[in-house]
């Protein structure tokens, strides 16, 4: 499982990684971003369509639940150790990254936020992620609780 940049910096500060290992891991992340930009450039119509769908989804969810809450949900999910979409969600709290960038509705690997339920101080979030057809998409439900110092943390995870 690929570690996210914040996890890599934590590992570096804990002397678990050398500076060269840190740079190599960050370069791997950068190459992934560059590949997506090249892919969007090579197929601009599909990229435009994906962006449009993601913008509509993000706007609908932000109107319903609030952008700040969505960002804190994504940040909490990015801290789950073996959750593949963490590679895209790790910078969700950064206000300069548009909210729609975190949704992958048609591009592989998929990431969809299906349901958010607020109840008695907890938030239940149902997500779908994984490769597109023909393999089955993974559906999981996370229970998030509020941290004492602010933010959310995953307290329970189950497959649906």
C-alpha cells in the first residue's frame, strides 16, 4: 500500500525513511499526477465530462452537507491505513484544492461518496471505490467520530 505524502513526512521525521527514500516516494506521487494530466490532455472530451460530473456531485454534496464537513470526512478517510483512495484524499483540508478533484466517478480507480448520515454525534459514510467493470466495485461503510482536538477519525469500518 502506497503511503500518502503526510504519512511519508511523518515516517521521515521519525527516522524511518532517509531523505533519498522520501524524495523517491514523493517523486512517485508526482509522476502519478503528471500521468493524469497527460491522460486528460490526450482525451479532453472525457476529461471535461468527468470534471463536469465531479463538479455537479461536489456542488450537490456541499449544498447538502457543507464543504468543510466533506473535507473533514475526506481527511479522516485519508488516514485509514489500507484504504486505496487515500492517495487522492490526503490533501482534502487544503482550501486551494477544489472539492470536485477528490471525486473519481468514471476514471479508474473509482471513488464515489454514496451516502452521509449524521446521527447522535457520529457520521456514517458509505463509499464505493476500486477498478471499474468487470471487477466488482468495493463498497464500504465508515463510522466517523469527532476528535477531542477537532476533526474526525474513523472509529469503525465494514464492507457492505
